């Protein structure tokens, strides 16, 4: 089986997706890494250099279509590769309360347009710091036709550091209707498989 991996919110690339790609090196057809922070993508590019079929996109991924618009992206000062960077300034402030918050400007793409561009995706990993649930809800069933596995950060699904709630429960119900049968939790992520 060949895998087409789309990893949204990849940061510097040192994570579970990279480990998966290493372990399945000969089965990877393509990898697309997306992050709103261009400095993170520089590091991810170094990490994934042995993969010939790896592509990089610098976007903030949103549940609504805002193409051709730039948006503010916030990160703690002196932490260019922060994992708490977000389009929501207060989200970053909550994570890094003792630090000054700086902003950069980044291009945007809707979740649905990204999935239409990479419609052969079989594994979708998404970590959009509090927007994961809304990004996944923005997709229709056609976007999921080739996807057999979804990994998304669930800890912020119903608010920063929430432990779940109605939004997360509704998303799981929606994914079950789309044919996802296995659901398990690993750290802050929920992994769904058909």
C-alpha cells in the first residue's frame, strides 16, 4: 500500500508523522508539509531532505475560504519555532504567559481548497492549534474519499486545554458517519481509521 501524507501544522517536522514516514519510507508516495511559519518549514525541509517526493506549503489553514488574504500569525518572542504559535493571539498568550507575543503575516488557504489540491491524500494529520475540529467540519464527504487515517489534535477542540465536549463529540459522530471505525487517543491526538 502506498501512502500520500498531508501534514498540516508540521512545525519543524520532528514528530509522529516524521517517524511514520521513516518507518514506511518505501511505501510513501508523497508527503505535503504545511505550516504558517516559514521558519518552521526551513527546519522541516532539512529534516525531510531524504524524501524526494516531499512538498512544502506556507499557509495558515482555515475552515473558511480567505484565499488572496494574509492573516496575522502570533508566536512568542525569541521562539521562532514555537509549537503554540496560532492565528489566535490569546491562544498563544495562554501558552506563553511570561513572553511578549510577536506577529508575522502569512498567506491563507481553506481546508477544503487544500484537500482539493491534494485530493490523493490517504493520511491526514492536522494540528492547527484550536481549529482542528472546525477545519475537519468544513470538509464534505468527497474530501474524505481517499483518506483512510486522520490524526488531529483534540485537546483544544472545545476551548484551550479542554478535555473534550460537544464539538469533539459531534466531530467523532460525523467521522463515524463517513466510515471511520477505529478511534484511539495518543497524547493530545485522536487517531481515526477506516
